[in-house]
C-alpha cells in the first residue's frame, strides 16, 4: 500500500506532528535560546522618496483611465422586449421518459439509502409512461346511433352493414400487417412507412364507418366492443409510424398490439354469436355470411 498517498495516514501524521510541536512550544516558551548566532539586520539610512503618479479620466465616465481597460464586456441591455429563453417540457414519450428517469435518479441521490434503487426508478418510469401511452379513447353509448327498431329487416340490414364495412374499407392487395410492421421497424424505408400508414387508415375507416352505422339496441355492447378494438388497432399502427421521431412510443404500443389483435378476433366472434339467434332473417348470399366464415376460421 502506498502510505505516502493515503489521506488517512497523512491526516494522522499531521495531527501527530501538531501535538508534538504544541508540546515542544509549551515546554520551551519563554526559555532563553542558546546556541543561535546573532545576525545583523540591514537598515536603510534614508527611505526612498515617493513619486506621485497623476491619474486621468479622459472619457469623463467617473473611472480613471487605468480602470477602463478592465471593463471590456458591453453592458447588458435589459430593455423591455427582451425575452428570456423558457424551458419547454418534451412532448414525445421518449423525451418524457428521459426527464422522468433523471428526476427520479436525482431524488434517489438525495434520499440516500432510504430511497428507491436506480433500477426501481427506471422500472417505475417506464410503467407510468406505458399507462399514458396506452390510455386510449373509449367510445360509449354517447358516440353511437342507437335504434329502437328490432324488426327482421333492420337486423338484417345491420348485420350486412358491418360485413360491408370490412369488405369495402379493406386493402386486400397489401402484405400481411405483421410483415409490414416488421419490415418498417427493421428498415425504416419510405415505402414500408407508406404501407403502414395505409394499414392504419384501414382500421380508422373501420372505426368511423361503424360509428356511423345505426345499431339495434340489442347489439349495443357487441357494437361498442368492435368500435373500440378498431380504434385500438388504429392507434397501435398509427403510433408505429412515428418510430423515427418518438422511438419509445411504438415500443410501448407493440407490447399491446398482440392483445388488440386477439381482442378483434373476440369482438368478431361476439358479433357472430349475437346474430346467430336471428339467422332466419338472413339469406345465403348476404354479406353477413362472412362472419360465419370468420367464426369457423377463428374457432378451428
């Protein structure tokens, strides 16, 4: 061990030295000194004459000229109209996560051993932002058109309307959505981004068209489930198109995407189950028969 650089050793040495020096002075203070040769002092015969150096203030600013050279920076102008730079909190999820983690770590440092661990701070910040990022708008009965008409023709029209939305608003020429999503997140290519935006708009159109479809009161729950799952999938895909500007956002939504896809399968099954008791009102060439085909695929 290098004792010459150990602060504890140095401190102990200095304390010890001070104690020894103090004891020496206490024992020898006032005693005559012996053995020291006398040294003659040098004394000047006459003090040198003082020379007066005149000062001047050529610019009449109240400061001598020699002081002016130290004032080089221009005066700060606080005239009215000057605007100070104001801190703007980040609006992206990624930026908010960074701020949240930094604030948490500063709090941890201040709390010492009584505070959370750094790992807990990061975990809590991510969970909080996940709740914010996945807090979707939930549509309810105030957002839909409810019909009190339960006639066979109304029920038939309703079932066919839901099926026609899926047929007319879909994009059958597109690649599988998971393939589009994977390709875009891996490559970031403009064509993949365009396809992802197009796919997001498909679910948006599903949602909006279903919102505008009158629903017999007996199907309200299934109708709202379908609307909300369309909205969730639209939000999932729309946020993934923002990966370049807010990387944390698609990461959080991607964790939920699989649940939303499963939710859509359940919503389709629920629509089918709700319409089955009224099978007699439908015809074999009706669009609504696609729900029977979907249900067969989903349950096998």
